């Protein structure tokens, strides 16, 4: 089934669903029994500091790591269901490729391993990067190897693409090139993408859905256009060295001080004092606020809150 068919009802409505999902490494929880979901057809940015559980989540979805508790579903089916495997592709940070293989041999491998392989699409991605078929992988630059890895991922024609910092080792020009490639392929096929990245400005331009994790917990999830407007940057003067009492009626996420002046990122819950200076925060400012203060109350939009598992029983 192609990515363009994902807007239907039932299991195909949700690309990824987690119910009490948790992963524990000895005494440390990488993910703490969290529940959330990601709609199909979206480009979701997976955000969090190092060690927050991002890679663990992606690896659980790709069946490289077994959860300690809970359940994870892809398009309504448990990740262990054999019918799920052809529907997703995973690209890790190291992008493992056989260095002695030529570009053509890598694509041939993809063709042999994937029944639904689209050779024309894979060859087009390689050709647009001006990569000769007989060039060995070991002689390619980082950006060129990433392009080959993306060719293998998109050649599979996945409905869900799982990306773990896929552009972390690229220079700015190569990042822009690969980002353009990713977005054009996603637009053409309607593929759902779950992509982790530390480049917040990059996510602002590429992602329309968010999943923010910190300390192994989901801190924010949902439509970016819905979540960001719920916040306001408030600038004013402190009162006796503290924040004004009028801020107590709102949820304060982050506060920065400079002398007597404060700037607070708040989830406004009613009118704000007109004496304050108010501004609309960017997506990057909102994300940084939650990452600095993972203890802030979580914020999940209705689309990100899963229903009961019984609703999705096969």
C-alpha cells in the first residue's frame, strides 16, 4: 500500500501509536511508559536533549529494541506483526553502507531485499546527486553517502520513514540538498516521517507535527500550528525580585532575567496584563523553553492522545 492511501479510516489513520510504552536499561528508564500517537501523512519532528529517549523510540519502532512495557503500533498493527515490516524504513545516524559496494550494487541489494522495491525512484535520487553507478561507497563524501542511504530508504517505498539524526554529519550545503530531497519525496508520495534532530530551526521549516521528549517523558505533542500559538513571550519588570503575581494565573514554562527585567514563556490561560510587552514566540523559542524545563506541565493536542487499545483491535 502506498503512502498516498494513508488518509483513510481505521488503522491507516495513525502512523504510530504508543500505549504505556516504556524501555528500561538496567536501573535507568529511557522512556517512561508514555502514550501518544502520530497521524499519518505528517512530517513529525522528534525533539529532545541527548539521552532523552529519541533513538530508543525510533529503534523500538524499527524492532531493533524491544520495549520493557507497553505496546507500539504502526498503522494500527503491532510492530511485531509481519505485515508491518514492508511499510516502514529506518535510517540511523551511522547510515551503515558496505564501503566496498558500488552505488549500483547498493541499489541492487535494496531490490533483492524488498519485494515492493521501486528501482526507478532509487536511481532518480542517485542520478540527481550526480553519482556514477560504478563509484564505490567508501570514496563518497558524507553528503553523497547520505543520498545513497536515502535512495535505499525511499526505494523501499515506505509508508513511514523513521530518521534518527540523518543529517547530523553534513555541512550546511549538503544539509540543504538532502532536506530538499526529503521534502520533495515526501510531498510526492505522502509518506509519514518521524525525524529526530537537534537543529530546531531546521525542524521549523520541515515539520508540521511535534513530539518533544525529555527525561524519558513526552513533554509536548501535536500540530505545530496548534501548539505554538498557545504560548506568549511576556516581558516586564520583576516585583521585589520575583515575578508579578498576575502571572500565577498562567502556566509559566521558562523565565529569563536581565537585571529587573524578566522575559517569560507562558501558556496563557486568559487575558494578559496590557502593561507587559507581549510577543508571539517562534517554534524554536517554544521548544527551547520545554527542553530547559522538562518539569513543566506536558502539553498534548487532542490528535496526539491515543484512544483505547480496544478501538484498534484487529
